[in-house]
C-alpha cells in the first residue's frame, strides 16, 4: 500500500485569530510523518459550522487525501461544533473509532466522557475528530493508528484488503 495521505484541520477561534499558537496540528503532523505517511493539507479555522462543513466537504471531494483529522471543537462549549460539521458531511458513520478513542482516554481522564468526537466516511475519505489538547489529540490518534491502513485499503477497494482476515 502506498503511504497514507492526510489533511489536518485545527479548529480553534483563538488560534485562527493568531491569539494562541496551534500546538495540536503540528503535534499530529509529527506523528503522521513518524509513521512514514504524508500530510497534504493543514489549516486552522474558527469554530464556525458552515466554514468547517465547507472545508471538510472540499477536502474530501478533492480526492487527494485518505484521512482528514480534525483537532478541537469536540467538547461541551457552545461554540464546539466540529462533530456537527463532520456529521453534516459524512455519508457513513465509523463509530468504532470514536468509541475506541473514548474508551482508551477514559482510562486516563474522566473528562474523556465529555468528548463528542465522531468519525465517518465521505466518499473514500475517512474523517476523524480528535480533542483539541495536543497531548489528548496525539494519544487518541495513537489509539486508531493500528486500524488506519486497513481502513484506507478497504475504502480504496484494494482487492487484497481482506487477505488474512
């Protein structure tokens, strides 16, 4: 399988205005590159439902990425709308990924129960919401990394995807 192709979207009002450095996006990019995978797009956007929806749809429909990771906007704050934006653009849910991340995170912090992160598929692109904290974003990504190559292989309809299962 060729290297997985990622887009990383940081969702933060303050970071999008330049008031706070984005640490989560770069932390995720570092983990992706450590795996030998590629990051083709990276952006910082405010917690704005229509802008997030449009960006997620556009990145998915370009057909040059396999996985879009979002970081931020998954909590209980009134402006946390990343799950709603993701839900509006996905065609199929992938709840096992979000469930696995919440289970692993709950062992480290009771606040993990407050995550509203979702994961799903649009076309042949997997979209995964991650927390906004750099530490939690990386920990959650590490939970799903073992499944990502197989997931993308299935989405690409690779005839060998089911070999060995």
